[in-house]
């Protein structure tokens, strides 16, 4: 057990709450089997501590190669019950600090390496480079390590505060012209455009 603990410290120095079970080699691949030793965990939604185990849960992770050999971690974690009555989550899976993240199939160090390779070499050339480094992966997963920067929220242009010009009112202007029962009408003539109309002289 002392040898396994020493190997654990050498292979997974940042893993917290993990105990090694066995180290084997199969077809040039080093397989490290381990399990979690944390006695209780807090629910990720409500933070209620739980010790009640629902079931074991197996994970398979890629790790840094050792001696030119590919390393795979077979890790047994547990699914816990959340007993908080008001929590919407009934069960949750534990994560080993410094080793696992949700849905990840590789340790944090390998994911960092994949990202560096994806930035430097891209898809297919990066796959070939990862294969030679004994951390093989697919093109989609390799490029998936690259996250596009957040797109800033578009700020709408400042609304113009121009006040619309008031519509020019028009009215019928009627100018009286001397003469029995005679008028001159100017339909819908703008007020601003009207001029004073002189009275025609009365014919003698």
C-alpha cells in the first residue's frame, strides 16, 4: 500500500480524497485503479451535507503518460442522495478535487495539454501530435478545448431625442372682396404662407 501511495503522489499530486487500489499494465497502457475516500459531500444545489450513498459510479480518465506509456485512470466514485426536502436535486455524483470535473474524460493537466496542442496545431495535425505524446484524442474533443470568447452584448444606439416638427396646420382662408356677395377662397392654405390680401377698389 505504501508503494501505491507513493505512486499516487507521483502521478496525481493534486488529487484530494483519492486512494489507489491497483496499478497494472495492459498492452502498453498503464491502468491506475482508485476510489474516492471522502466520507460526505455537499449537494451542489443546496449545499446540504450527505453521507447516504445511492450507488457506485465508474469513470475512465486519461492522464499524463509515464515512461512513454499511456495512462488511464479507472476511478470509482459514488452517487449520493440529497435529503433536503426543498432541493430539486434528488441525487448527485461526487467529483474528486484536483482530478475530475463534470463530464470530463481527462484530468485537468491533460485537458490543458490538449488545449495547447489545439491552439498550436489545430484539428488533424493536433490529433497526430497527441497520438505521439501518448494522450490520444479525437478531433472534435481536441477542438472542443477551445472556447470562443464571450460575445459582448450589443448596445443599441442612443435614441435620437429630436422632437418631431409640428405639422403645419392648414385652414381655409377667406378674404372678403368688395362687391355684392363675392368671396375669394383659398382652400387648405398654410397659415404661415398666407399674406394680407388688399381689398380691391370698388368700381364706380
